[in-house]
C-alpha cells in the first residue's frame, strides 16, 4: 500500500476546521456517532478499571460513554476548542491537546485504545503510537469510513464536494483505510495481532434539513467546502439535498458504511495465546 504523507505541522491548523463551531459539532454532529461508540466499546469488552485512551477524541462523547462502563478515560485531540468540551464532559479525565503521531504518554499506559474515524490513510504514524502506549495484551478498536459510494446515506456527504479538487483528492486519500485489506495490512505492519474487521452501525439523524445543514457545516471537511464557496452557499446546497430525503413523520436519516478494526497488542516475548480470538 502506498501511504500518502501528511504535512507534519498540519495538525496545528486543525482547530480552524473542527473547532470553529464547536457547540454545534458537540451537540448536533457528534451525538449521531453514539452507535459506533457503543458498538466498539461492547466488542472490546470495555469494563470497570480499564484505562482507556481515545485518540482524535473530538468533543469527548466516546470517553463519557466509556466512563459509563467503568473505564478511566483519557483523550487527545488537535483542536483546543474540542478538547475544552471533552474536558467539560469528562471532569477528572486526562484529556490533552496534541498530535496523535506523538502521544504524550509512556509506553504501556493503557489497557484499551480507541479512535473513531480519527486515524486516516494519511496518518499511519498514529498507529505506531497507539501500539506503544498500549500494555502488552491491550485492545485496540478503530473505525474508518467504509464504502461510502454504496451507502444509502451517501447523499448526506455530497456537500463536501464543494471543496476544491485538491481538497477532495486529499479527502479520498484520507478515507482509503476502509478498503478491504488496507487497515489489516497497516495494523499487522505495526505489530498488532488478532485483527478483525467488522461492519459498524452508523447513521446521521436530524429533525429537519436546516438542522442537518447546520450540523454538517460544523465539521472539518465542511470547512474546506465553505472556504471555497462560502457558508451560505454550502448550507443552501445541503438544505436542498436534504429536502429530497424528507419522510413524513420520520427524522432525516442517512445510514453510512463504517468499518471497525479490532486488534490486540501481543503479550511480550511470547506467542499471543489470544491470537485469532475475539479481542473482548
Ligand atoms: C472525523 S473527526 C472525529 C472526532 C471524534 N472521534 C468523533 O467521533 O466525532 C476527526 C478528529 O481528528 C482530530 N485530529 C485531526 N488531526 C489530528 C492529529 N494530528 N492529532 C490529533 N487529533 C487530530 C480533529 O480535531 C477531529 O476532532
């Protein structure tokens, strides 16, 4: 697999895209992801006493849900404004601003590591870091976009194509980890074992086209489109697309294909007895 290279300093500018409408992102966009958080935590068997790190943690809803299962949560995100919300939602948790390619924790600090659509084809160094900070036998769960073009809800991402051709090309490289074999190969190359691919339940739901457009506008890829065509045009296109999807008496719903990779760091110095088994 050829791996597109990310600009090493790029993470410092991420806040502009993901943090500029932080309250909208935290309350209108992130809650739609709860199905994938619940699913991955369940598959990893997140439980009392687990030290769990969520990388690219956004506004921290996944850490809050892991806490409800008894885990002690930690998190890291490049956006200071998202981290402020994550800390507000998770008092006492160790949540830091930083780059997932250089995690500020010691080797073996965590029992469980997760990342929800935060690790991309363009950020392979983050996988090496997750391996390092997991203890031997530690469990990994990461999700990436699956085959979006065949997803029933692909219409909901169409406004992102209002970005420049260059930005759209980069978005395509970013989602390349969902292709069959791509994530498995990346995880195996970094030493993970018991690697499993699973289909994840994922759906955006909104009360009406205007709320959908507002939620979508708060995301990073939307920012790239807005820089190209302006916010009013972005929202106009989004509302128009969503109006065609309205169903009488039901919320707007966009089901999207998401893939989870579940894996384990082998036990030190010996063959992993759990290799090939479920990671939970
Ligand atoms: C698709 S969002 C996912 C956020 C969250 N996991 C969720 O489920 O909503 C991608 C996240 O990655 C963060 N991010 C981007 N580059 C990063 C980097 N190099 N290091 C840490 N976080 C990064 C962004 O700030 C954003 O919160």
